[in-house]
């Protein structure tokens, strides 16, 4: 017997070559090597996907801040970032959303491969995937003009504007949920710092979104744009640091 293995003959280039298949179904060559990808090879393949989690939020933050500062007639203090899709040069923000969303989707896929088991291993990547999807969706689905930008444009509600608002709500909700879901992986004493950071980020993003909505509705000329950007930056930094953590070889929680 070959250590409870089954010998299977396969034809390769018209030559009969013995291949040993063990009881788990993993093919082995005659010298005992397995044909399955090594863990190092899998890690190398996943790293580019995880790197997308660093690029995506930083790209979005930089574009939003720069465009908000240089766009004529745009007041970043009070106007939300999505209004940058409107007016002259709006294609830049649309492109930013599409690229950011695609990169976030890639990161979510890499995260699922990096965290195959444990708390949040399923819902964490799903929620971040939903977060990425909303960026792709709000690219072509434009918001209605609001808070004085673009100047002189009608602020009447439209179907696409309403859908944009709902996608924005889904965007912030999915990110907040991801923070709390993944925080559960770090409840052990050695990773309690990351647990607290994830919870704090989720609370900050939630508070910023609520404050943004209330300020935009109730405070004329209030800092709605600034408040919204606080949540965008806080959530983006959390995702980038999470990606760096995963790329370093660390698995949050029990998988570390």
C-alpha cells in the first residue's frame, strides 16, 4: 500500500505518468509533492486585491478634498461631495466614484480570501462589497442640485436624485455595519485596541451622517459639507489601515 493512497494513471504527452491521489483528493507527483497552490502563492495572489483597500479610500479622499477646494462656485463647507458630479468638470468626480467602487470591490474579494473563517469572515467582506457597489452606482446616478450648487440650478426632486440619496444612505449604513461586524474579531485582550478603534469609527461615521443630514435640512449655510467629510475621511482611514493590517500577514481576531 502507498500510505492508504490510490495510484491513478493519466496520459500526459502520450506518456503514462503515475499520479498519486491521497484520501483527501489532493493530487501528488511520484516524489510526494502536492499539485495544490502553496500558501505563499495564494498570499501573493491576494496581496494586490488587499492593496486596493489602501488605494481606494485615499483616492476618494484626495479627489474630494482637491476638487472641493478648486471648483469655482463650490463651497466645501456646506455642499456635499456628491454635488461635485454636477456642473463643469463633474466627470472627474463621476470617474472617481467608479474607480473607488471598483477598487473597493476588489478589496472585499481579497478580504474574503484572507479571512476564510472566524467572526465577520462572511459579513465583513459582504458589507464592504456593498459599500464599494454604492460608489459604482452613484457614479452614473447623479444627485439633484442642493445647498446652492450648482448656482441657479433647480432643486426640484427627481427620480435619479432620490435613488442617489437612498444609495448614499446604503453607503454609510454598510460601512458602519462593517465596522461593528469586524470589531467582533478583535475582542481578545491582545487585539482590544483594534476592537475599540473599529467601534469608535463606526460611531463617528454614524454620528457624522446624522449630523450632516440634520445640518443640511435645518441649518441654512451650516457646515454640512464639512461634517460629511469627517465621516468620509474617518471611514476611509479605517479601511486603509485594515488593508495594511491584512497585507502585513495579520488576521484580526482568532485567526491571528
